[in-house]
C-alpha cells in the first residue's frame, strides 16, 4: 500500500471536496497525510487522518500579501526588491520546510489541489508521481463550454457558440489586464516571475507544460487532473486533456452527522405541522462557509429571508448564517425562521423540501444526492458559483437568482416557482442523480496506475 500526501488549498470547500477520496484511499489500505494549516488539523484528527502543519503557500499570491501587509508596506517592499530582492531567499526557506515534510512522510504519490498547481514545480525535484485534484468545476477550455464563472447556459445554436467564443476572448483580455496590473503593482515581482526562476532551477518545463486557455488557475499537460464533481453535472463537451472525472465517491463515513437537540426539535415540530397542513414547506438556506467575505450582501439577503418568512406563514426556513455573521444584524426574526451559526448539512437535507444555496459545487451535489430542488443565488463572482448555477438551470433541477438584486418579493417568486412545479424539479433531480454512479473502483484503479506509471499517465 502507498503513502499518499494531499496538499489542499486552505479553504473549507476544498478540504470537504477531497475528504471522500481521502477516506476511500484510507479504507483501501493506503496511508493518508494532509499538508495543512492548524485550522484544518482538528477536523482531520476526528477522521483519524494524519497531518503535517505547514504554510500552504510556497509563493504567496500577491493578493494575499497585499491584504496582509497593506498597500503602503507592499509597495515599499516591492521598491526595495528592485535593488535587493529577498523573495527568492524567503521562498527557499519555505522549500526547506517542504523538504522536511517529504523526507518525514516519504509519499509515493502527491495529490495536489489545482489551486496550488504551481507547487508541481517544487515537487518535481523529488521524482514523486503527482496528480492534481479539482474540487470545483473544471476550468479547462472547451469550444462548446463557457468559462466556468459564466452564467451562460449553452444552446445548440450558432449564436450560442459565437457567444461562448466571445466569452473566452473577453476572459483572455481581462486576465491579461489583471496580470499586467499585478506586475505593475508588484514592480515586476509577481508570482509568475518566481515560477519561472524556480522552474528553471528544478528543470521543470513550465512553458511547454502549461495548458492554455483556462478560466481559472494553471494546469500542466503531463500531470493528470482528477475532477471531483460528477461529469454528468457538467455541460456536454468537456475536453479530456489528461482529465479524469472521479466523482461521486459514495462513502458513509462523510455523512455520519449528528443533529443537535435544538435543530432536531425544529425538524420534529415542522414534521408534525406538515401532517396537519400539507402546504407547509421546510426550506433550508445557506450561503456557504465564506459569508465573512461578503457581509454586506449577506446581511441584506438574510434580512430579506426574514421578511419572506413574515410574508409567508406556510414557510419554515432554517437559516445557516456561518460563524462570521452576527445574528443581531437580522433586524427581526419571525417565529417561522430558525437561525443557526452552522448545521450538519448532509443530515439536514433529508428533512427539507427546497434548498436555497450559493452555488457551491459541494452543496449542489449534496442536494442532488438528497433529491432536493434548489434556488441558487451565486455569492462569489470570482469562482465557479455562476457556472454551477448555469448547470442547475441546464438540468432543470432548480432556479437561479441574482443575490445583489434579491429582495423579499423576488425571493418569494423563485421559491413559489419551484413549489408550483415541485414534481417537475424533483423528477429532474432524480434523473440526474441516477447518472451519478459511484466511481470508487474506477478511482482506485486510476490512483494505482498513476503511482505505477509515474509522472505520465
């Protein structure tokens, strides 16, 4: 059996998206380690998964440095770097910690979050097989599929194909402007410069291996990529460039969640009410784990949800606001709105009729598996939430709203649209679920092949 190291991007959605795979490999006898921050170590410990606490960034993205240091300090250090660039030395110090980790763990395979794909440059020197893991929609280019952050739903028409081509051209221009601004602000000391420096040092063929175009991040041609979201959820026409769809992976270990007493009493109370009044609907609303990044939008939306409850006495809404949100910012909480910091989502979904979510791929897949129609309000415009919402529309498993324009009346309209055609949406969700075949065996065979064949697959 192999020792397998997961190196994930430090975000809950990425860790959660990888756990089913990690637990599958662990159950199959492989020894699993995560390179992680202390924030995620406790969760891994509860699953009896080994971890190595480490700084997740070898080359910190400039946006993170800018946020941590502030604009003035960032600019001062960039100016100083023109005359005496200390960044390569700092990167070397980080590499030494990674060297220590690899020597200690001795992995036979490195599973690298695609958001960290640049680290392939540094792992290359160890001559250890690598595979990247994509916990979101694949951002690879395909002529019939729009960029993954687009809301466009492809049609079988010339106009749609031309529009998709326009979207890719627009993305190329915007990305080029962003790279230029990054270089300008960092005075040429952006991440790309150091990718090139260390790729050359470690004989990594960076330019030859780089796959373009893509709607997010980078990927390399001869390093296999495993996509966790099921292929059946994506638009038809995804190109296969060393790309392997390995989801869903069904594992009971991930779904063992305990419903705490207050939430259980709410579920029981609503279940009894529904016996007396079949018009009552239990609705679950969550905008994911990053509400702290969008507090103004979330505050307005959560207050609108409260008003929806006031206007609709047959609605029962369980609202999960996240740990970053102050519940007192909801002006008035009616009796049919139940507010929680967080809930055991997998366990709760089974008891709900409709799910309001932010377009996160993990939540959408969980809704499909629970056979629940949804109302999707993409929260982030930067990642793949718009693309996930577009696919919800494509498969007719729910409806989409615009959260920045959402008001009580428009939210009610979308909820009632789903309620009025509930049988239609449930039928489509079940049909899509039937295509979500468990790929555990396929994934285990793929992992074994990658380990045996090395860097090329």
